[in-house]
């Protein structure tokens, strides 16, 4: 074999050996780096404090207070507003200002899912008003409906009628069922409704 071919062959073998050696070093370094990154991620996952977890990952420490046991705490849920919370606890969304005041909130539109709010107990007069018993023959929704029937007026809706008849706007479904109303959002002025007692 000519000397030139031997040198070329030796050079190629040496180059191939060198490349394989460098590839194994690079592979070893990459493997070590991957193991290190995985180790850091696992370590951080298991050492995360509860405070750094998102609201969906935290377990709720205490249950929300029920409306009949106020004052107490309430944890804000997805989609909540102060108006919705006030409606749920005081049967009057307009009482949201009482919640804002109790929690020293400067922006009533800025509450976050997972936030804990103090829900105050309303005074006897405030509680009566929130239940639609503003005194005399009126409610916060208008004149009290005392009879067993009611004629729908312009700008009426079933919730408002339920508030005037029962002191609870959420009782609209009683009126809807008694009158075979399939769409509670659709009532006509002049329509006579049965008010079940």
C-alpha cells in the first residue's frame, strides 16, 4: 500500500476516533445537564410553599360562613363580584357597600379569586331592609304585593315581583311554576299572574 494512502487512512481513523471521543464528551455533558435541570425542578416542586401555589391548587382552610351565621369569612370564587356576594348573603346586591366598608376596599370592582372577605352582620334595620321589609307597605323593590294575583306593569320582571311578594327576588321560580312560564325573562304588561302563598 502506498505511503500516501496509509497516511490518509491513519489520518481518517485518527479523525474518526477524535470525533467519536468529542461526541461522547458532549453527550455526557448534555446528559449531566438534563439530570441537573430535572433535579432542580423536582426539588422546587416539593419545596414549594402553599403561599406560592395558585388558588386552584390550594386547599381551602375553612368553609365559607352561611348567611344565617354572620359575621364571618367568605372566599371569593371565580366570577364573584361584591354585588353577587351581597345578593347571596343579604338578599340585596346593593349591600355590597357594607362588604366593601368592612374590608376597607377602595375599589369595589377589584376583588380576586381566592381572596378572603369579612362579611359583616347587618343591623336589625339593615337586615329587614335587605329582606324587602323596609317598613310599612313598601319593599326596596316597590310596593308590597299582598294578594294572590298581580297584574304585570311596564318595567316589571319576575325577580322584582318576587321581591315585592316574598321579600326574596330569588323566589321568582315559584311564580314562574305557578303560571307555567317557561322563560322567566318574558312577561308582558297586563298579564295577570298567580302569586302562590
